[in-house]
C-alpha cells in the first residue's frame, strides 16, 4: 500500500510549506491518513528521498523499536554535533550509549541535584525583585550553566557566554537548512562559511573546557568518563570524539529543558487554580525532588505534552521494507511529531486544556502517543536529569519569586519548540 499523498503537485511538494509553517502543515497532512507522503528531499550524499509523516502510535512503536530497519540519519546536524550520541547511528551509536550510560545512573543523581541547587540559587539571587526579565533567555542561560557544572564540572561563568553565543549562532544556521536542500558542506557558499565560522567559535571554547579538565581525571561526571575513554589529546580521532559529545550534550541538554520550564511557568501563570495547588504542595514540604512534589512534576509533564520541546523527530528506512500496510523504500524518511500526537483528541480528551491531573493517574493513552522524550532504545538519555532539574529549578523559583507574564509567548518550531514572541515576565 502506498502512503497517502499530502496534496500539491508532485514537483511542487509540501516541503517548502513545512519549512514555512511546520506545525500547521503537519496537522493538515495528518488528516489525510496515518502515513502521509510530504514530498521528496535531496541531499548531495544520499540523493533523493521521500519524506513521510506517521501518526499512528502502534506503527510508531514498530518504527522506534526496530532499529535494525529504521535508524537515525541526522546528517543535517552533523556540522554541529558531529558523530555524537544524538546523531550517531548503528553500532557506533550502540557503543556510545553503553559507554555514556553510567554517567546518568542513579548514583550520579546526587551530584546533579547539588549542581542544580547551587546554580539555581546563585541565579535567583541575582534577579531584581521587583523587576522584569526575558524568562526564556534567563532560563536558557541557567540550564546551560547547570549542564556545564553537572556534566562537565566546569566553573560555569567562565565559559557560559561564549558557549551560549556559539550554540545560538550555529543552531540558527542549521535551522535554515533542515527542510530544504542545501549545497554540500565543503562548498564555500556564504551559508556554509557562516556555519563553519560559528562552529569554529564554539569549538574553541569547547577545547578550553576540555583542556581545563585534562589534568583532573578523577571526577566521575560525563566529561571525566569521556576523558578516561579518550585520554590522548594529541590523537585527532580521540579529540574529535570528546568534542562531538561535549557539543551534543551542551545542545541536547539545555535548550530542551529551558523551553519546557518556560512553558510550565507560562501555563501556571494562565491557570491560577493549578498555580495555587502548586503553592499548597510547596508549603507542605521542604523537599525539591520529583518524589516530594508529584503535582509540580505533573505540571511539568503536562507542559511537555502541550509544548513538547522536541516537536518532531525522524527515522530513515535502511532497507526497502514494510511498515504495517505500507511499503517503504530504502532511504525513505519517516517523521513522528510529539506535537501532533499530544494534541490529538483520540489520545487525550480535551487535548488543549492544561490538566496536570492526567499524569497523576495511570495513563489512559497508548505509550507511543506520549513521546516527550522519544521512545524505544534511542529514548532521551537525559530524561531523568530533566525531571530532576525541573523540580529543583521550579520549586526554588516558585518558593522565592512571584512571576507574571507581560505578553504572549509564541511556539516557534525550529530545532526545538522554543518560546518566542513576548517572553518577558514581571518579578516580585
Ligand atoms: C525537557 C527536556 C528534554 C526533552 C523534551 C528531550 C527530548 C528528547 C527526545 C525526544 C529525544 C529523542 C530524539 C530522537 O529519537 O530523535 C532525545 C534524545 C536525547 N537527549 Fe533529550 N530531552 C530533554 C533533555 C535532555 C537532557 C537534559 C539531556 C542531557 C543531559 C538530553 C540529552 C539527549 C541525548 C544525548 C539524546 C540522544 C540519545 C540517543 O540517541 O541515544 N536531553 N531527547
């Protein structure tokens, strides 16, 4: 069976429209069927590949569990993340996941929480009350500091601004090429030159973070683990592996969480009854962990349902094969959109309502209709880190500060679903 066609002429397919209005185009396309062909893309290495959107949870489960037939092909991110854990595929990815998993085991959580508490308290101490600030930017910089400290043991303030700017510039340039064909990276086009320059600046500060740690290999954090596995700074392959993972975790570990925290605070601001229940919960405990604060944690989960920071991700067919009733060709790309799934009334009654209570009872939805952290073997390695960070940051912020949004944030679907528009808040 062929996937449904999203409409338009075969040569003028839907991808330029996806690039302009991703959420709306995905929503319209999904009405045509559970697997919809959005068009054909071109890449200088792979050639042409068909791009589909899949919105049936049972088939999504098959897609995400069957890593032999469906794998990531995130070539578009490789100028920035190289062959790190987010972008690597096949046996390279499997080896990396085995190697890095120990840095996220339960035994590491105490260290994470300590770094989260210290960094959050310092940051909250620097906010003027009464006053106002751009919350999305403030939380983005806080979550970056937390990753620098918790995973890389770095004295955050030394590197934070340079890392932040380097990531921002690189991500903006990558965003521009996600949906539309671009010329090979080696060609000296203005876009390629700008990307190389931005990545070069980021690489310089990453090298400084790594060099600072080469002398002290005894710390058991992520960077300690990476340097123990790749100790030879003079070996370009080892140095490149460390660099790729550091950039991967800086990027994957901060903007996603910052986006989710901002949306949680926005939704609490717009739902005073929920905000009051959070305050009651905070008043009843001195704790700041998810186990101490089930309702606050449910608010965070409900925010990531309505505004999933990773609003879409994809797998590519490694071979010509069937996915349920459909035949896919080798190289076909299949998108899954948590944004669409999480707002589908088939899975969530009254889907646009902010109802944290949904997460306090056993789930009524298919497990693959809830994908804030992805699913299957490539599920987010930092999911627990993010939940810990949410309860530590939100509880400390809401205990010390009253916050009111001054305008309306807008969900901007780029690499992550970032809150843009007016994200200023009044603090008291
Ligand atoms: C609310 C916060 C977060 C959200 C919503 C989120 C979401 C996701 C999703 C959906 C994926 C799977 C993508 C795919 O299958 O293509 C993923 C993977 C990943 N995430 Fe997260 N993430 C968050 C926080 C974090 C944090 C804090 C870290 C690091 C400390 C992190 C590191 C990663 C990495 C390295 C991967 C790739 C894992 C692999 O392929 O083995 N994420 N994340």
